[in-house]
């Protein structure tokens, strides 16, 4: 006699099997590994997502993914990476969170397919992409041998294309090697937790390669990347702080390149707080051109209160760059900082500003340049680090920008830096404070240049100095409309607000041409 299936029996069995697989997947690397992480004060991969997103908004994609190797299928829940869609501040995003409790979140065929899927959806549908990085690199032995290489690598021809159709943000939350490092470097914003490591490969492999012990912090710690390489935009103490930084960064950016950034509530321009901030601007900048000051205080006084979000504060410190708001609208500030090297631009500052200009132009964010620089740092070290090329990268990026650009010369602007900081029609509007000075170089240095190698008495030096200083006041610029307006310091914010309104890109609905969408993220 044939056995007759109970009605609904197959469905119940399938439901039971689905429930078993879901439970195993959500168990991640198991309770013991999760407990150890918690004791170390580290969030696990799912807790990181929950802290980042709007509560209850996560829709996971690839929950049942496992390794393609039969012997690993029961021990690779989600194949070590959690991927899906969610909302941050009510806006849809795509998320990848590496689960280090499963084979060190190492890269394999299944989890790379999961990443490729959500990345493709984010790009085609206009969602910001968030990578929560912590990975040991490529999985072994999956990637070994010719068959492993041919199967695992190069099957997604767009894997490492950075076309800036949507914003990317990354957090370095542990050891980030291989593709976890690559996505951090490709992102528009990268935050790093102290104690994490960002490198091509592990310190163990590096030690074997060079035959001597390598310290993880020296290889790829936070001080290296915040101070020397500039690969990291912000540094924090905890996982939670890193996730909060990502949320704040995304709040300034549109979801994709074909829309304007979101609006925030504008402050009351007639209120006491705004009037006080405007009045103190002049006192923040010393009259003595050789006296240093922190330009970030000027930015904070000009921007909407509490809105300045500085990027790479420890790298290229002679310039300060960051996102802020003016009248509730996102803007990008580029400012010389005379607190360091008198504000003279060096190679690191050129790299930092260039990358920031690319970010702003790619996502329709107007640029405000606050100018106070004696020029570029010159010398042997700069030339060895390709200073001329870096200066021209900066100059090219500025001229390729199609978002509004406003420059305010506060104290001095000399030489080629005058052009790089928006002078000479490299900004849509140039304004200057009445006490500003513009020339090819500081008149004092000009005397030394023209008298080099000559025996010249003090009277002759003084005569040359007077000649060099002639017509350096900003009124010479204003007379020939090279500066469109001379504004008093206390009127700077009102001027900027009015010019931002005038230069809104109405004919293109606020969208730029994005001529640097494929600009390299590092160079």
C-alpha cells in the first residue's frame, strides 16, 4: 500500500527546516564567541546594525547563505557577513556588517555574492552604502590554487569601481584586511575605532614577508591613518561612537547624486546667538598677519550653530575641511589654518582638500573657501613628495567643480595659492575683508628674492620693500572686479547666505555635472 502524505505535511516539514536554518544563522558564531566579544566591550555584527539604523527597519538579504564547501556548511552561518537594507533617519540605506565570529568574516564565494548584490541594488536604486568592517581577509583554503583564484576573484567587474552615484561610508571596527580594507579606502567617509587595524594583510603575514616582527599599530593603527596616510576621516573610542559618526556624516549628504542634500531647520538669524556669533568673527582673526589662530573657530562662528563636522582633523592640518550647514543647507568649508605652518599649504593639505572637493561636487554640496595663506610650503621634502603634481591635482579639481564656489579672503592670499583658494575666477564669487592683502608673495620675502646674492644696503632694501608692497590691499582687486565685494567680518555670514541663495543651481534642480565622479579616492 502506498503511504499517503498528511495534508500540509510537506509544508510543515519545509517550515520546520526553514526555522532551523534561520535559528542557526541568527546564532552567528555561537554563544561563547558572542560572550567574549561582549566582555571586550565590542558590539557584534548584528548589534552594530541595530545601533546604526532606525529601530526595526532592517530587512536582511542572504540570511541563509553558507560556505560552498560541503565540510563548512554547518559552521558558516550567513557565511560570515550580514547584508541587507534598512533606514537611517527614515532614509533607505544598504548595509554590510562583517561577522568576525564566523571564520573571521573572511571573504568567500557566497559572502562576496551577497555584498555584490546589495551594492548593485544600492547603486542602481540610489541608496547610500555602509560597510562595517572587520575581516581577516581572504578565506583559506577557498582562495588557494588556480581554481580557487579563478572562481573567487574577478567575477564582479564592478567590485571596486567608485563612481560616486551614492555615498559610501565605512567603519574600521577591528582588523580590516583584504576587501574590508579596500572598501574602507573606496568610501567617501571612513571612521576608525582605536585598537582597530587597517592594512593590506595581517601583521603576522607582514612579519613573515619581511623577516621581522611587525606591530599591528605600526602596520595600520589609528595614528598612522589619521595623522600620516589620511585614509581615516575620524577616530573614536568605541563601536557605538563610530556608528554615530556615520549617521552624522550621512545627514549632510543626499541619498544619491541626482538629488539635493536634505534640509535641516534653519536658525533664527535675528536671534541673540546668531548676532553674537557674527559680531565675534572679526575678533577671532588677529590683525597681525604673522600671528596664528585656529580657523575652525571662524568656521563655527559662520556656520549654523553646532553644525561643523570636520574631516581628517589630524591630517594636513594647515587646512581645515568639513561639512556644515548654512541656513539649514549643507555646505563644505575649505579653510587655511594659520595655527599650523602659518597656513602655508603642504602636500598633505593639497590631498585632503582635493578629496573633499571631489566629495562636495559629486553630491551637490556648495563650497565655501576661507582664505588666509602665504602660499605653498616649498623645499626638498615637498618636491620629493610630488608637490607640483599635488598642487595641480588640487587646481584641476577646483576647476572641474560645478557646484557653487564662494571665496572670502580674510587676511592674505599669495602666489599660486591665490588661484587654488578660489581667486582669479576660480570661484563664482570672491569677497574680501577690508584688511586683506593679495600679492604674488609676501613683500618681505620678495625683497630677499630680488636681492639674492647682491650687496644691498638697508635703504635700498626699504625702497624695494615699499615697491613690492604697493597696491597689495584688497581695494586693488575690487577696483578691477577681481573681488566682487569687500565685506566687513561681521557681515560675512549674511553675505554667504545671500550668495548661496543667488547661486543655487535652479536650472538643473540643484544637481551638478559630477565631472569627478570617477576621481581616484587615493593617489
